[in-house]
């Protein structure tokens, strides 16, 4: 089973929830897909080691052979090639590595070279764990997220800590998920991001439920009303707590710091099982 833990904004509490599940259930694999800023490893007992390099192929134009015919620029569907007066400029960040330009060049002036996008690391301590790391300066995180998702283990509960936001990388992290936990905060920003995120999971056809993190009874009313109006299940509320925040800042997960939460996370998993088994 794949359970994605997602949310429209950073700092909502995705990692808190993902680690809560990981340290409450048996046979769990943790996949940290927040490749811009992976931080799950800070809570584990072992430093992850490099597993695979993620790279993409980009064109390299040999200026001595290029006649500036412009054919490759016309063919590129992603505007990754730009015709300048004296050369063809390759805009690597737009290139999708389709290889069309190099095959189409009548002068055979385009070679292909590998560009490193990131790294997948793994660790096997108390938890089997994979994490993606985007190379500094690279803009395309989806291929790195995809490489982390290739480590999903059949027969285990795979907990996916998704990147924040609603980008392509988030869609990649969610693809194939059996269930999505949406973590939100009881603030106007939290509600706005939750609204956007519901459209994504509904379009992907993934069953979902909401966890309200940093819950405060009066502030929760708008989110709860929204969930009632949209027929969304609120799986749990995690109260605003200095103790949870202090433990988090020391690399202690919610259930290690306050073991009474273990039962709550097991209950959440049990609800998810009921939903996903009913869908089969
Ligand atoms: S198709 Fe080949 S020859 Fe023509 S502009 Fe592109 S690189 Fe140069
Ligand atoms: S490999 Fe494809 S996407 Fe990249 S520059 Fe060539 S045609 Fe464009």
C-alpha cells in the first residue's frame, strides 16, 4: 500500500504525520520525496547512503558543425532551444530529454550528454528509508521524485512524504498512491491550500482524508465546516503543542516524544485500510 502525506504549503506538518505513521506501524518503508529539502533522515537512527544518481540527457551542439538551419528549434516542443544570431542556445531547464533534436539535425551537430539532477539515498536501520536530493541549482525535481518512488516495496506500507505545494513534483509523488492524507493548519492560508489540494486528489481519483495539525478548537471551525460541506473525512486533529514542536526541533518524532499518539496513528491507518479495501 502507498500512503502519501501531502499538503498545499510547507510547514503544515507533513513530516510530523509521516513519521507518526512510520513509528507506529510494522513493515513500513519511508520515502522522503521532499527532494528540495528532505529532512526525515534527521529523525532516524542511521545516516542514509548514496544509492543512485539521477540524471537527464541534454543536447550539446557542436558549433563547428552547426549551420544554424533552425530545424532543431522548430521541432522542440518545449522551447528549450533558442536561435541566436551566432549560435543555438540550449536552455537546459526546459529540456525534457526527448532526443528529437539530435535525431533530426541534418548536420549531425547535436550530441547528447548526461546532466546530474540529483541523488537517491537509502538507509536500513530501524526503518527502511529512501530519500531524494535535488542537486543545487537544478529546477526540475520530478525525475528525482520519480526515482525515489521506484523504491516502493510491494507488500509493505509505503509512507510517502510529498513535497509541499501543487507542482508537477507533487503529482509525481502522488501518482500510484492508494490514499492521501492532507495535512492542514487552521488558518486562512491552510484552508486556501486545502481547497486547491482537494481538486488535485479528486482529479487523480485518490481517496483522501484530512489531518488538522496545530489544532486549536476555535480556529478549527472554518476548516471543519469546509470539510463537512465537501464531505471530507477529518482523520485526526493534532493540537498546537510546544512539547511536540520542541521534540521536532530535536529530531524526536511525535510518537517517540509522546507515545500516547501511537494508538491514534494506528487508528488512522485502520481507517485508511477500511477505505482502500472497500475500493478494491
Ligand atoms: S538542426 Fe543542427 S544544424 Fe540545424 S540549427 Fe540545429 S544544431 Fe544547427
Ligand atoms: S532533447 Fe527534446 S526537449 Fe530537449 S532540446 Fe532536444 S527536442 Fe527539445
